[in-house]
C-alpha cells in the first residue's frame, strides 16, 4: 500500500508537496522511508551495526531526502 502524505510528514517533518509526491510515487513503504531517513542522517551508526547497504527503494528515497551539498543546512527537519 502506498504511503500517505501524513505518513511522509510523520517521518520527515514539514516538507514541500513536490517532495511528498515524489516519495509516494516510489512505491516505498513507511518502513522503507524510516530506513532511508536513518541512513541519511545516521549512516555511520547503521554501518557500525553491520546492517546491509540499502536496497533499491531505500536508495531512491535517500536520493530524494538527503540535503543538497551546497545547502547551508539540512533541507528536512527530521522526525517529530
């Protein structure tokens, strides 16, 4: 089942509608979005746990939510 807008916001916090739509269109689950958030904002901890590298959907989500390199700070506020 596709994620809802509210589910996306519950993980990422306030985010623009285009990003929400792109995330929903990946067909990823809420759990996959949570995993992508964890890899994006805490990848060292996951690597230290010996977790396998993210799968295709999670990797696509990471591309959508990771801060741009030229941004002054994170584009997303993170979970609430």
